[in-house]
């Protein structure tokens, strides 16, 4: 009889004939450079039954242009179904590259379709930039705190992170200049210029110009990740940093302004880099979703669609931000935050020292509301007393209930103590 396995014995994935080498011993060294599951936890919380998510930057479901996409789908199947269901060139379909180039030109320096690559979301664009440009040990400068998906990508690529402090106007480019003068030599400087994730900061024109001048002087590339630029509650968006320098790679997400499920985004790079980025994408997935490219080229190629759609988004999210602000100030006086000027988030600081953000996160999840504690965003900064809240995907009743649950979580965290 075969003996029952010992429940307390260490698990092994070694296979017979493997010379005693465990499968996990075969992992590449880079897999150990970053193993954070923060993004997975945020996305899981957003869809968990019974949980109200204030965690992820999940766009409002009622913001999706469903009817317009249905019309485009009908036209597509009536006229171009075979092409839309077939393989496409690795850089993207001609029509999609043209609309990305046109949008880039509207919001920054002139861009030709030849400098555009269509990616599977801007997160893939970020990953391809890191794969193409970063060798183990290279420096990458970025805000501290910063978008946790970027922190993961750069760490996984083997980069040494150079955290740069920020304020309500984004990255302190004066501090970056000091560190460059002291000998720092990043290959890339990563910024989220509009309604920064997580801090909601906006990088002003003066700092964009300064950053571009530093790129020209010291030879680094600026990676500008801009998913929120069209979501200003008042006023317009500022021009891309590429109006001041040609050393800029732009990541142009459509997830927050159209819908995330199609996983189609644009990347605009200097001409000398685009070929290498395309080669990296070909190794990764051959091409981006053809069907989604056809649909989005139809929408974005309509000059009447985007202005009206973006105006609706700004009104929707502006109203939700104001409603959320009123609820937070009324029910959660232990939170300190600035009124967001756009985007999808509040960046909050806990003013009562008795409870930290990790403890509040755990109690909140137990009450059925998901938030994001600050630690995953931070590199050197202390994230134990900050947290990010999203107001985007919950309706008015859900926001009220979510804030009520968060208030209950706070009371229970106080009872439990540090």
C-alpha cells in the first residue's frame, strides 16, 4: 500500500528523473526582483462579490460608449469583418496608428504614424520600453510615491530605482536636477503628468520644460504615462513634454476614456527607437487585438465622437468627486486630502496616529469595502499613513454605503489598537 503523504512535509515540485532539481529552481533570476501582488489584489477586490471597491482605477461602467461601439461593430461585420478578424501588422493597423498619431499631435508635438505602435494597453507599452532599454543595474528615476504598476515593471527589469519626491505639482524637477548634478545617471525618467496616480498631482508647464531640458542635457528619456489627461474637471489639459524635447516616449491609454476591456492603447516614440520596440512586441504577442483596433479607429476617427464623449466623462467624474468629497469630510474627519482637480482618485493621509493604513485596509475589507494602502506606491517614502480612494466606479448609493463601511472599519480598528 502506498503510504499517505505527510501533511507537514515541505511541498516540492521536483519530478522523477529531474536530478532532485525543483521546478522553481529553474526560474530566471529576474523573477525574484519583484513579486508584488498589489495589482492583482486591487483587480480581484474590484470584482469580489459583495465588496464595494474604492481600490482600483476602474472606470465607471456607465461611461462606456456601448451604443456607439455596437454601431461600429455592426458596420464592421457588414463591411470589413474578415480583415478585423485576421492577423494585423505588429505595429498596428494603419487606421489605428493614424488616429493615435492625430491625437498625439493634438495634445503635444507633431507625430507621424511611423512613430506609433499600438499596444495591448499602456501597461504593455511600459513593459516593452523597460525590456528594450533597461539592463540590470540601470537607473530609472520616478516620483515617490509612484504608480505601482510602473514600480513593478522597472524592478522586474532589474532597474535601480531613483525615487524623486513630489508635491501637488508633481515631480520636484529641482531635486532631480540636484541628483543628476551629484552623479545620478538614469536611462529613463518616468512621469504621470496629469492627475498623477496615486497623488493626483499635475505637472505644470514650467516643470515639463525643466524636465525636457534635463533630458537634453543628461541624455535620458522621459517616459510620459498619461491615462488621465482628458479627465480635468475644470480647464483643459497641458501639452505633452514632447513639445519641449524629442527625447520622450508617450504612453497613450484609452482604458479610462473609452473602455479598458479592448486592451488597445498607443505608444509614440522617437524614430530611432520605434523599430526596437516593435521587435520587442513581436516577441511578446505578435500584435494587438485586431478587432479592437478596428472598433477604436472607427470611434476615434469620427471628429464628433471624442469631444462630446470626453465632455460627458468630465461632467460624470467631476460630480462623483464632489459627492465623494462631501461624504468623506462629513463621515471621515480623520482623513486629510486635497480636492482632486481631475482623474479618478483621492490621495489621503490619516491624521489620527492610532491606526495605520494597512490596519484600516484589513478592517475595511472585512466590512466589504476595498481601499489601497499607501505602501505599495512608495519607494523610500513612508506609506504607512496614506491611502488611495477611487470614486469613479460607484454610484451615489454605493458611495454612501462604502463610506459608511469605511467609518465602521475605522471604529473597529481603533478598538483593536495598534
